[in-house]
C-alpha cells in the first residue's frame, strides 16, 4: 500500500484537515479549562491564607529576599 496517493487524495486530505482542526479546537478548550482551574485554585489558596492570617492562626510571612 502506498501512502503518498492517500495523502494527496482530496477526500482523505479533507478528512485529515477536519480531524486536525477538531483536535486543535478540543485541545484549546481543554487548555482554557485547565488555566481557569489553576487560577481558581491559586485564588482559593490565597483567600485561605488571608483568612488564617487575619484570624491569627498563622503568622504573616514575607518572602525571602535572597
């Protein structure tokens, strides 16, 4: 079986282009969701730290300047 004729066949190449476009769209959607979840998690952790510091449960710390 030769691969080159399949690669240049109009129907096959249209299918491959559509498949790649769908895959790219799905990947972008997933990446957007993961970025949103990461931001949500960081904001939630910051709120928990702020609440704990404001209630005196943990001392406020400053980042090291090294």
